[in-house]
């Protein structure tokens, strides 16, 4: 099975894979930003609005975009997944590295 990623003159696909990982990271950032907008509007209204359909629409849009990009062969799954996973992994690692004490601890 041949890779749809373009190869450089020396046959290296690393630059193309890096660009796909960047696309995955950008999708993760956009997804997190949209989630923050939905949660902020929900909390700002005191929880009186039903934002379930908006969350479903956000998720459907993400899956639709991923489907089109994968079906058209614009990206490969593995580097896209690595890029998408970089954001939550970075958040977890930054929290583990945090030097501030937890609430209630001296």
C-alpha cells in the first residue's frame, strides 16, 4: 500500500507527516475552543438553556470534516491522530509538572 503523502527528493515523508500532525493539532485546538464557547454560554445562562443540540452539531461537524479529509486522501490517520492527541497529552503533562499546591494543602 503506497502512502498518499508526497515524498521529498530523498524519499522522506516526514515533512508531509508533520504537516498532517499540525492539522490534527489545529483541529484539537478548534474543538477545545468550541467546547469552551458552549460551556461558557451554558454557565452564563445559569444552566437554563439546552445546549445539547449545539454540542451534537459540533461533534457531527468534527466527524464530518475528518471523514471528508480521510476519504479524499488529504491526510493519513496516524499523524492526524498524533497531532490531535498532542493537545490533551500536553494539558495532562503540564498539570503533572505544576508546582503549585492543590487547594487545602499547605
